[in-house]
C-alpha cells in the first residue's frame, strides 16, 4: 500500500475532508460538544486546516513521515467529537444511532490506512 497511487488517494481524501470544513462549517460546528461552543468556529477551521495540511504532507516524499504523524494526531484529536455524537445520538436525529456507533471503529481503520499508506 505504499504506492504513489495509495498516497495520492490518501492525500486526496484528507484534503477533500478538510475543504468540507470550510464549505459546510455549520455542519461541523453542530457536532461540537457544548463545552466547546465558545471556540467551535475556530476549532472547525483548525481541524479542516489540519486535515488539508496532513493530506498535502503525505503527497511529498520529503514530508510524508511528518504527514503520517500529523494525520494520526488529527484522527486522535477529532475522535472525541465522534464519541460525543454517538453518546448524544438524540441530538443528531438525521443520522441513525447505530451508524454513529459503527463509525467509531473506523477511526482505527483510518489510522491503519494512514500508517500503511505512508510507509
């Protein structure tokens, strides 16, 4: 999975995911826990920028290792928002509760794909 195509796909995924934070910021703000309301706009922008930066970093041989660790840290940093959504599923009525819980293990899959795609 260390081919250039795999890295390109990985980079494109994270760049696209990051751009969505700026295109649909209210969607991401709505999943923030209430205790972060004061900074939700800034946190959405920061997480979007982090995903874009990580996606760009994995594309270059020179920055691929940094990109790997950057994206792994980003996945860990955004995991609490995903847990918040699952635990408070009633606040996210448009998404079926089983899907909110099912997506949690996929954070580990994302981590594995980041690791494999950048070696």
